[in-house]
């Protein structure tokens, strides 16, 4: 009896967390750490005699826990993404091609199969963790099943935006970017792609809640894994990486109508990131695939936007549910990023770009404190302050556009005052957007 009691008291973690020396919540349905990594959660249970310890699996995924499945998985240091010192090992393919520090399956292997073999781990901030670093447990569960969102704009115009350069229509406003601003956008967006490729964080249009529950967003989790193959590629291996990313982009586009709201948002973000990596990291600017990809991306953006870009409570100047606000704000940031990236591609092709008047009335990016809140209580506190300070409604994206000719002096003064207040607590994304609009349209 002493042996059995001792074994039970000492078993403070499942076998996987114990091996990694990580904190374990001992959830009977599978601990959070194993669930997020897709690992088989097992515990050592002493036998009745106390002499033999047995593995007790609490993960109901028989495929994941089966020996045959485990033998086909990629070994990434306990489920982590590849780092410059780690190696991707695929037992089923003896003709792997090496890109950078890890191996990538040959071009005959589909990106879908590649996706299923990779497990990954992010911290809430988006930084990659070492296997021995305890993972922060989610502070609370977010429920994205009931989103009170509406689309106050004509989202159909988003999918047709690519036509503007070829079929100008009345009322369009040309965006005459100064050369310095075009270069600025190019450098900033190149850094977004590099952040994802090198695993140093997440772009500012991806919310930390998505990273905390990355396994539930397959398009985005796959993207953040696949783009790592572009890190320090060997000479001549760019074509392999390009083909893998393009194949996954085609897969996302084909499934666009089947995604639920959250998966569609993740697909929108992933497709945009793939396009940015192809352009900035793999030098595919002259590839016709990229121009077609932007048409596809605008269609995905249109479908996602139709499912809601603004919380109903936002329109009523009340506080929405945190989950609804996260989705609305994330969609808008991704949409604004796509529009600016499209301007970069148009400049590359020598095509004109036009003001996105179809977005008029949408809220400008939120302040840093709201975007980076890590708890419901903290976010609600900040949002209450925001409501008190913006009793007439928050700043809209079109208030950063050219000043209307019919705006009188009083209206101009009010507009400048609102922009000044908005600027007081911006994150890097809002600051970037203001720099672009201010230097392009004037203050």
C-alpha cells in the first residue's frame, strides 16, 4: 500500500508534461498542454500490488495515441515548431528536400499531408517556447459560438476591388502614394512576413486569443507552421517552398464556403500571410499566381466581411461581448492590411490604386489597451473608459482620409481633435496606418 500511495502522490503531472518538466492541470479529459499540442495525454498508474506502473490514457483520440500514428508524426522536440537547431524527420519519405534548418517533404507530398504531421506550440504573445518552458494556462475560456455582428457596408465591392485598376468608375479617388510611403508600407509589411517566417511573434492583425487556442483554427495554425520552411532556404530550394505554400492557398480557397465564422477568419488571415510571404520572402512578385491569389483573397475577405464587421453593441454605443469585439476588430485589421498590401502589389505592377470608399464608416483600429487585454475583466474596464471618452462614437477609418471640400472650420477642428485623441494610445498597427494616411492625404 505504501508503494501505491507514494506513486499516486508523486504523480503530479501526466507523462508528457512530466517528461518536459512542464506544469500540468491533470484534466481527466486530457490536460490543456497535451490538448494544445495534439499529444496523447497519459498517466502512470500503479497496479494493485504497487509493483508495476501502467500507462493510463485519458485522450480519447485513438488515432493520435496509436503507435502507428505516432511513428508517422514529425518529431519537433515535443511538438514545437522547427527552430534553426531542430530537424523535421519524416519516416515515410526517404526523398526529402532540405530547406533551411528543417526538412520539407518533396513536391509530390501534398501540403495537406504536411499539415497533419506538424504539431506546434505558441505562447499567448506569439513567441515560440522551449520544450522545458512551462506553458501559461488560459485564464478563461472564450466562447465564439454566438457572435452579435453585422456588416454595415456593401461587402460585395470588396471582392470586385481588383477590377478598379482596369475598369475605373465614377467617384473613385486615386491614392497618390508618395514614393517614401510606398517604400514605408513595403518595409513594414515585409517585417510582418519575416516575423511569421522566423517565428518571432505574430503580425498585428492576429489576436493573442487565436494563438492561445491555435489548435482550434486549422488554417492559421497550418500557415504559421508552413511558412517556417521559408526561413534561410538553401539555394535552389525556393521553388519547393513556393509550391507547398501555393498548394495550401488553393486548398483554403476551395474550402472557403465550408468554413464556420472563426475558421473563415483564420483562413482569411492565413491566405493573406501566405501571399505576403510569397511576395516578400520568396520574391514571387512577378508570378501570375500572386495576382490571381489577390483576387481570391478579396473574395475570401468579402465572404468573411458579410458575416459581420461591427458588433451590434458598437453601433448602439454600448459595450459588446469580449468575444464579439475580438472577432470584429481582428477582421477589420486584417481587411485594412489586405487593402494596403494590394496597394503594394499594384505599385509593383505599375497599376493605380484607389481609396477604399466601400469601407467608409468602419471603426479605425482600436487602442493598444483594448487590443492587448488578456482578461475579460481588464478588457471590460478599459472599454468602459473608452465609452466614457468617446460618447459621440469612436473614430471611423474615413476620418483619416482626405478632408471633404465642404467641411467648415468648426468641423475641421472637431475632426483634428478626434484624431488627436485617437492617437494617444495606439499600438504599432494604428500608428502605421496613421503614418500612411497622414503622409498621403495630409493632416
